C-alpha cells in the first residue's frame, strides 16, 4: 500500500508550506497518483500555476514547472501548448486565481478547447492573503472582507466552464481523495480543455471563522454535501438540496485547438488558401 | 517502502507496519479522527500509534494525510 | 541573389524583422496603431509552421509569449499604449524570470484612449519604469522602415543574449508610414540564439551565475526539469524570502544590462563633430531633426543630431560628452517633456537644454526645430 511519491516530488522542499489541516496535500498526492497512472513522462510535462496557496504546488513536484502571475496561469500555459502541442500541460489554480482575476483567460481557454488540464482547488476563500471572500464563497459565510456575512453571489465553476465551451468537466473532493485519481487521469487523457474542480478545505482562514471546529469537520462536511453524479441524478430534489454531484459530469469530443491550428498550418504550407 | 532521508518511527505487528515521519506531521488530527478503528492518537501535537493490533490496513490515514507523514505497509 | 526591394509599412517591417530573427510565436490583441504587426504575423507564421495567437487581451498575450519562450520559441507581442499598460506586470515577470521575449509598443497619443490614430512618444518613461520594482529592461527606438527591420532583429538578439524582455518603441507615424526597404538576405544580419547549458541536467541550475551574469537557458521539455517563478529566487529557481541574496540577485539582474551598456547602447550621430547646437531626438522627431540639420547647414548654421536607437539603457555618457561640446541641446518630443528629463540629468548643467513639445496629433516639423535652433543661437 505505501505509495512511493518520492519519484515525482522535489523531496528537499518538504515539509510543504500548507497549513496544518489544509487539504491541498491530499489532492497533491492524488494528482501524482493520477499522473503516474496516466503514464506521463516528467520531461514531457509542464505544470503551470498562478498565485495563491494552490499555486505553490508546482514548486513541490519534479516536472517543468512554472509559477506565474495571479490569474494568468492558463494564458502562460496556452503559449507553452501552442509551441509544443504534443507535450502535456497541466494548470493548478485556485477558485480566486481561476475565476476572479483569471476569469477572462479561464473562459477563453474553455472556448478554444485547447488541450490543457485545469485543476481548480476550490477552498471557497482567498487563503494566501488571509481569508477574503472569493467568487465561490458561500452566501452568509464570514470572510475578512465580508465580516457581516457574504452577500456576493457565487460562480458555479463547472457551469461557467461548460458554458464557455470546456469539453471535459469533473468535480472531486479532498474527502473522496481516492476518487480524484480517475478524474484527473481521464482529464489528462481527454483531448481538449478539461476542468477538474476539487473541493478543498481551508481551516485557517475559512474553517475557523465559519463554525468548523477542525479540518476533519470540514472534510466530513464534504462527505455529507457531495454525491456521486450517478446517485445524485436518481435522487429527488428535496434529497439533493444544498448538495452537488461529483465525478465526471460532462464529456464531449470536439476539435482541439492546436489540432485545428496546425492542420490549418499544414493546409497553408501545402499551398492551400 | 518509501525512500526518504527523514527520520521515521514505525510500529508493526505481523499484519501491518505503520510508519510515521514526525518532522512532516503538523498535528492536524485528520488521520486520528478518520481512522475507523481508533488506531492512532496525538502526543505533543504529533500523531502516534495507540494500538497497532486494531489496524485493519484500510489505508485511510495514508490516503487522507496532507503531509506525507504516515503510510502503512501490509504484510501478507 | 540581390536583396529584394519592397515598399513596406513600418509595422510590416517589424513583423518581417521578427521572422528574420527566427520568431516562431506571436501573441497579440488588436489595437491601433499596431494591429498590422499582428496581421502580418497571422499571414506569415502559418507558412513557416509557426504559431500565431490572438489572445483574449494584452495581459494574456504577454503571458503567452513568455510561456512560448520557455518552451523554446523566440516570441513577440505588439501593442500600443493601453495594451502596453496592461502588459506591465507580466513584463516584470519576464524580467525577474529572465525569459527572452520582444514587446512592440507602437505609441499613440495618450494617456488612456488618447488619440488612437495619432503619434505619441509619451510612453517612453513607461518603457523604462512601467512595471513595478527594480528590473532590467532594454528599449529600442527605430525611426525608419529599413531600420525597424534590422532593429527588430537586434531586439531579438539582445533578448536572447541577455535573457531579458526587450521593448521596441516607435510612434504611429513610423509604424504606419511606407518606405522603400531592402530586405536583408538570410545570413546577412547576425541572429543570436540563447546560450544553452553546457552541463548535464543533474548539474543544471536555471539561474546559476557563477560563470557570468547571464545564466545559460534550458528550454522546457529538454530533460532539464526546473522551476520558474516570479518570486525572488536563488540560482536553483526556487523562492527565497527577504534576505541578502535577494539584494545580490536584484543587482545581478540590473548588472546584466548596465555592465554591458556599450554592447546595447546604439546612437545615430549626424554632423555632430563641429555642431554648436545639437538636437536629441528619436522616432518621428528624429526624422524631422535630420531634415532640420540639413536645412540649417544650408544656411551655414552648424547643428547636429544625436538620435538614440537604444533609449534604455539611456546613452548617458554620450549626452554628457555632447553637453560639454555644444551651447544647447534641443529635445523635440511628441509628449509634454519626458525624455528631456534624462537629457537634463545626464548633461549635468553643462549646456542649455530646450524642449519642443507637441501633443496635438501632428508631428514636430523640421521648421519648428530650425526656429528653436535660431532662438538659442
């Protein structure tokens, strides 16, 4: 059972900086298991992130890693993918990084359906900067910039991605850690823009202020609020109120951007108009 | 077996070996509370094996540890 | 094969210069008066198997060219004032991460939406200080269509050689005008590529400056797995918090440029030897100034022109030496006076400095310059 992650880690960088009880380490382990299962070669893989707690992940893993500016990871990754379309490009980003400041790049990458796997660590808060509310912070939740309870409506990240054109949509949670592997493996294999939202817990800047006594209570909240999509669809509305489905929620084969671009290049080079 | 230069503390019986890396453990207690058989406990803000014989080798502790601080090896 | 002779627009020459230099990735966003650069790239890159991206905004365009460069492609973006402002944060990222790339700013009337179809030079300080923090930057300021071609090649060479973002800044007049150009033949102009590592992957540090201020650069996916971040970092590429090493590395970044200024600074000096008054001008103003010098000389008035092709790092020594020799330096600018501040700083009061400022959408004419010369004589 003892899974050896060390081959994929920059072991000298541990212990990592994430807070006690932050679930990002759980998801990092799942992503490494998925990359191993998908058989990606480290030399052929770039992992790109923006700014925020989740965006520190690339520093801990032994790939071609790029820690960019807040919200812009996907745009940097687009440049990499366009130049090396046969290489694997993953983006690690947070709920704020991806859908607040990074929203424009997020929706346009979805629209283009460029073959990049975007893993959004959704912990419902801006953790790195101390707990300000983000585009996914629940209504009524307390944050340092919503001290009287959040009144800002939320994005449903996956609806946003699907509406913008992403062709692989999945959701997992840190509690259902073993289930993350397959989501990420399928996302990596999928030819097109894949978005995998992973529900995470931030005990330090969210949990403490919102009646979660411990990190484990936050994990147990996930256990009670997320159901496999197969079960979710069979239950009547009153049974699924306040809950969300997880698993692979949508998948569609559509032309992938770099393939379209380089087939146009081939046509042009062969004298076509 | 996990290759690491970190100091490791192992507790084992004929069925399982539970290994902890004290320097990595941040005392979040996730493993302690999610272990279905109360095999684990806390001591000075670090995880400790309380009763290895209760362990059913389910691996929930290793799966859920955010800090690469605990892992188990089945002995068949 | 003789050189091809064409009638090119300035923006066109910039695109073809980039292609000559080996640019194989362009990301941009439409903005007057630079859009033609993107349009030429959209037409030419596919023929060459290169990648063209019209991104969702200028921030994304700047991000994309950095990603592309890390993946091994010589890359460029082109914009104008408003887009140039949007790109600043990522230009700073390219500076600290030492990623070669070229940013073209075809300057228009500013600030804000300004005069989109009119010329401007009021972004010149932004070319130096646009992004936050101390950072190394190079800015090239061509004035003729032929020159835009060769200076774009030089811009790419400097970017690759110094692992640094390089800005090419020329105003709308120079960008939109058409002129005769002789296209240099392949191999005629030197083309420089980034220095590759001479050690195996296990000994490679992306920012190792033990053998010189400019670390060799491995590209992604070449077996040299390494980390790139915008955080201050040490030679391993990993973040270092506030410490002495931050200071040392910041100084190295600037030293890359300033210790090599003689290789980067480049001036067109015209009839300065016996000049009693000099004109310091670039871009469209540089062109008018050259005419003014010819006109003045016909009237027996001894003036000359110092026209920088590299604005940053600024030609400080050349301006100081000039100030010691002439009565006055005239500084015509399509702004309300920006580069004149550098000319004043560097001449150290050794001669009179007079500006001609114009922001009404029209170029400063040779006559205006000639009148000012007569005024100071």
